[in-house]
């Protein structure tokens, strides 16, 4: 960046400053900067801009923040690092550029992580999402022993081989912010970069939500409704997929992959809620994961027969 | 002679794969060289997180020329055969072939093929791409724009550069000319990712290793390990402490850095209230750091040792602080897990086990715990354990599997159970069984000795064995997914090393009732037994043989003892085998074995010939020779003495008794002709031979003993 940003925008002082710096960095690289997907998802990977756009031959470079829900990780706001709702910053580059590791390291430099001062390491971590029928090879990126990002070369997504392979970078924003701000408790993060009465902390914004949602996720969520919602989403997904084949195209052209995929996302999140509620037994758990995967695979199959997912 | 330098420079290779990859590279290249007739003098391979490197020295510059004679069709043979011959040998016409005379079969053509040796540089250019494309990574991947094309190169992580040079020490070496997927081999590599990222031009190994060192890369993993270990010991020692050494961790850490820089950090002393094993697992597994102990007491202190990959611009202060922060957070988590675990009694965790499937045909974990409890109670009196304690121990032994700490660190199973049991006021023997009942885990693991632990440990292993035998899931060849061989060896060691006597078939049979799966029955040692129980016993006998063989003892004798009916008390089997082994080392033993085998061989042949068994008692009135009478008398006497000794479990005594047969047997074979012309005498003598066999069966089936 050419000039030093104002104090309240500096990543080492401001959570939102960190986010905006990353957005700026990847915008400069040429990524489209998207906004979060407007549905509950477990990770930034679920955003169709990653899951679906990773498929098919067309180049695609995008970056966005994605609020991610992990109902099981709720700690009623009592754990200093674990949250049931947190932010991921997601970058997807297809095909993966040859200098993607350098690009990543420069993004760290942009938010104030100096690679001559800190110990940055790429530690093996192969990624697999059983619900998405996806896997890839890559690393956890460590900064002084702390995992700050996930780095994955997608090999398969939604059961479809990636051709070409996309590179995915996922920054755990709270952890990274805690690191650059030097705080030990996530709720103590300075959110807006201001001081004194103007200062808004991460706790001011999210502590109550963590408490309320933990209560909801573990004790009060309506399991009966959720079971129904799961079944409904599953059925709707299948229905839209079937209806989406363009008539006369002999299943060569699909017109509703995105709406169908929304229902797959829905089913996945509902499953996570049921799982957190402890109403799914170990054996059933596997079969629910399989059911979501079947939806994801069918969506992937539909997507590669659409305009954006199909042949160039 | 010239040397080869090969380097494959990539993004970070998983630490656990590096050593094998280096070895695979060495093996593949040198095997290929040898197959191409290029005998080299030496080779060594190296790995760092970002490169595999290989040096092969003393390779001939060219292959030697080959001369080969190839036999062709007969003169005047079919045209197709001649055309095929010309094509295969590369001859332009038959004029280039010679004719070999053969007056019997007719003359035929012979081609003399001369294959000039190729330059090694060209051979390398052909073979290296094949090796790279077929490299056996446990997992490999595609990347970049080329990954869209079929046949794209796969590597463990993206491959960026290849150094391949070949030449004499005194000259500028040549680049081996090849390219894979757009990566051309050359002489350029790169130094440390952060401290020396610029390209480096290298020529040969010595120069390569030295230049890398200047560029902050220690090529040899052994040297990196040495640095880490020496510095870590030194740092701990300087403060009056001791490094807790950990070879597995050292290997891994050396695979995570190209330029190891060791530093010490600390954490709040209050975390030391967490069990030491939990602290160590947290720091080791999550942070790849070493822990430090007090030399006198061996207790952990609030320090840890990290290995960074960089000489940081502030001397490492920020790195230590950063690691301390992460360790603090991790230890807070561990402490939280530990303390929440302590709030729930172990027995209150058990209902959840009913929801966890152990094996679809063998029920839930809850079923398994109940079965182990029942069996442990049955075993308790047999090993002299307090029944109530055993019952309680078996009830709680697996409960820690659902604790938070074990969920996080599965390797602490059992140990955490012990801590939690002690914390809720269980008896010390009951608590210890949580940890001990998993033992022994292998041939070198310690065997529990406390009777309560032994009872639960045996029940744990026998439940596994009987269960998988009941559903016919036995190990086959190299496949043993349920680690049944280990369970069997564990049961053997528990019984034999603690000198416990248990009739196993009875136990197997009674425990089989606990499973729904039944199985056929058979007569065995005069009793009705499930055939799966007898089959399982023979599996244990095989394991016992393997173990004795590994200890250098005579394993063939196990068969000789098991061939006696009813041998299902492993301690007695081992004692018999031991006594038998000692006996067979004596002169008497060797001769008696020879005599007995001779008797058995004659019997086998004659019984086959006559299609009848000579197993009746001999008729004393038919003895005509003194040697016959002497043998009969000796047999009667020996039988009585041996049985008396066996009854007292005095196997050495039984052997000495049997030894007394030897002179009579020797004299018999010396003077007596078994196949007498008188059929009655012959039959009687065969029956007498059978008596030798029967007498020796008091201690073992001698026919199963190898000479």
C-alpha cells in the first residue's frame, strides 16, 4: 500500500481494518471481492463462489469474508478462542497460480506479519470435506506456532475432479487478529480501531450472540422442526435438480444448479444443528453426512452443465 | 568417473514422508542405473521440507557396447518368419545374417546384433522423467493451469525446479537434458524461503551442499537433527534442567525446518497442575515442541523448547512470545478439558457407550464392556485376583474413551482413566487397571503383574479374540485389521510371564455364550467344544511359536506338545517345551528321538501296507528274544514313572524317566527283526513299537519334532 492508513484502519489495531486490508490486497491482485453468502454455512468453502466455481475449466479469482457457523463449537462465551460463529476470509484462485505461496506470504506482510521477524511454516494438513465430497492437499500455515490459515489445492469438489486445480486460502480472521493485536481473548479484540468511548470490542458485538446461540444450539433448538427442515431441504434440492435439466437438452444443460445448491447448504447446516443438539446417533450421523454428500455431488454434476460451470 | 547431482525442488513436503521419499529416490535411480549396465560407486539421498536431493558418484560416462547373437528361422523358412526376424533384429536383409549349420534340424540364420553403448547423459535424460512421473508418494496432487490436461504431472506438492547435472569433478558438468510438464532440468535452485530466496547456480554435489549452507539450508536431515538435539539439550542444561528427549518428535521437527534455530520459552507454573502426560501431548502434538524436566525428580517444569526455521531480525523474541501465547491458549484448553472431565464420574459416562457401535456383528461398545466385565470376573479367581475389584475395574476401564482429554489426545487412553479413577476415590488397583488393561501392546511392551490388571487385560484380549473368531473375521496373510495377532500375543505373555494356569478352551467356550454367533461343536480331548475355540487355540499356538522363534527358542517343539490332546494351558505348554528342548539337547534325548522316529516310520509304513492300526496291547507270551522282553519291561516302567512325574508337573522328571527307554530301544533295533516271517510275531512286534510311541506321548508327539 502506498501510504500508511489512518490508525483506526491498521490491522494491528482494528479487526475491521484487518479485513479491509486483506480485501484491498486481493482486489489489487485482480480478485472479485464478493460479499458473504446470505445463508448459514459451516465454512467459507460452502459459498457457491468456491464450491461451484472451483468446478469447470473457466478461470475464477475471488475473495470474500464468510461468517461461519459451527454450532458444536459454542462455549457460551466462556472459552477465549472457541466460537460457534466466526469469520473466515476466503480466497479462491483458479487455476492455482505458480506463485500462490508468495502471494499468500505477501498478504500476511500486508497485514503486518513480517516474515523476517516471525516463524512462518507450511505444515502438512490434507483437507477433506465428507459432506461436500471434496478433498485437496495442502497445509496449515503457522505463524510462531499458531495456525493462521488453511492452504489447499482442491483436487476434487462435489465429487467432480477439478480441472484445472484451484488454490484455496482460508484465513481464520479472529485468530489472525488476536495475533496481530496481541490479545489472548477473542472478545478483547478491538473491532473498530478506535479508543476510549469510541472503542468497540469483539465482545461488544458478539459475546451476547455466543451466549444465546450456545444456549439455543445445545439446549433449546427445536429438533423436531430441524428434522423436518432437513427432509424438506433434501427433497427440494432433488426436486430443483430434476426440474433444472433444460428440456430437450438430453441432460446436457442445467438451468437451476444454484437454487438446488442453496438447499444442499441448508440441509448441511440443519444437520450441524441436529448434531450439536446430540439427537443424532453415531450410526445415523454417517448416513446424514452421506445424504448431504449425495446432494452436493448432484449439484456439482448439474453445475458443470451450466453456463459458468461448463466448457469455455 | 563422473557424478550425478539431482534435486527436485518443490513446495513444502510433509515431514513424515521425507525420509522414505529420499530413500525411494536413491533406490529408483540406482536400480535403473544398474539395470542399464551402469555400475556406480556410491549414492546418498537427502530431504528437506522443500527438496529431495540425490548424489550418485562414480558412474561410467558410457554404457559398454553390447554384442548379442540372436537365433532366427531355418534357412528356407516361411517368408513371414524371415520378415519377422529381420524386423526384430533390425537387419536390412538376410545378407547381414550368418548361417549356422545344423545337420540334424537343418541350417538356420543367426543375427549378430551389436548395440553400441549410449552416453550416460542420454540414458539419464530418458530415465529421470520416468522416475519422477512414477514416484511412489503416499498421496500426490495436480496443480496450476496444466492440471486441466490429461496426464499432468503429479507430485506431493507443486514441483518448481529440477537440478540435474552430470560430469567429472574437473570439468564443468553437463545438464541432463529433459523437461517435465514445462519444468526443464537445469542447474538453478533456491535457498531458504525467507533468508536467502534468490536463485543459486550449482554444479556438483560438494558445491551444491556448500552453497545451500551459505543460503541457510542444512541439506542433511541427520545434521539438522543433531543441531536441534544438541542445542535443545544445551539450552535446558544451561538453566539446570533436562530435555525430555523424543525421537519421533525430533524426526518430525527436522522435517519442518531447513535452518533449525532452537529457543526456550515458558508457561505459567499453575498449568503444572495438569497431568504431565497431558501437558506433553499438548505441547508435542499441537506445537511440535519439546518439554523440559527437573533432572532430579524427572518432573516437568514450566518450560518448553521450540525449533524455528529462521534467524529472526529481533533474535527470536517475537517468535518465543508468539509460541508462548499459543501454548498458553492450548494449555488453557487442556486444563479446561481436564477439569470438565473431573466433574463427571466415570460410571456416568457408560450409558453413552450403548450408542457407539464396536462392530456391526459384535454389538456396541456398551455390550463389549459388559462382556469384558463378565469374563474378567470369571478369570479373577484363576489369576488370584479380588473378584469385586476386578468387577469394578472392568466396569470403569474403558470409560475414559469418552472424556474430553482422550477425545483430544487418543494416545492418552487408559492413562487418563487412571487419573480420573483415582480422583473419584477408586481403589489403586482398580484405577491402575484402566491404564494396564491395554498392555502389553506388543512384544516389547511391559506386561502388567497386578492380578486385577491381569484379569481385566486378559478379558479385554480374549473378548476380542473370541468375538472375531465367532464371526469368522480371522487375520489372513498380512491383513489383520483388528490387531488380533497382537491381542493373542498379549494374552500369551500375560499368562506365561505371570505364570498363570488357565484352561483356555473352557474359557473360550464359556465366553462364546456371550456372543449371539454360535458355531459348530466338536469333540476335543474328550469334551464337547466349539470348533472355533479349538481353532482359536491353534492360532494362539502359532503365535506362541512365533514368539519362541523370536526369542531364539525351539519353536518346532510347540507343535509336538500341542499335538497331545487337551493342551490348552499355555504355561504348561511352555514348561513342557522347555523341558523337552533341554532333553533333546542331551545324548539320550537325541538317540531316543531317533529311535522313536524309527519306530514311528516303520509303523506308518506297515500300517499303511496292512491298512490296519497296531494299537492293541502286545502279547507277552509271544516275546521270544531277550531284547523284546527288556523293551516291554522298560516301557511299562517308564510309562509309570513318566505319568507319575507328569502328574506332579515335573516335566524334567518325566524326561529323565523317558530317557531310560533309550538303551532298550537301541538294543531292540540292533538285535530284533520287526518283520518276522511269523505273522503273529510280526504283529506283536509292531504293537510293541507302538508302545514306544505311546510311552513318549506322555511328554510330546515326537513325530512332530524336526530333526
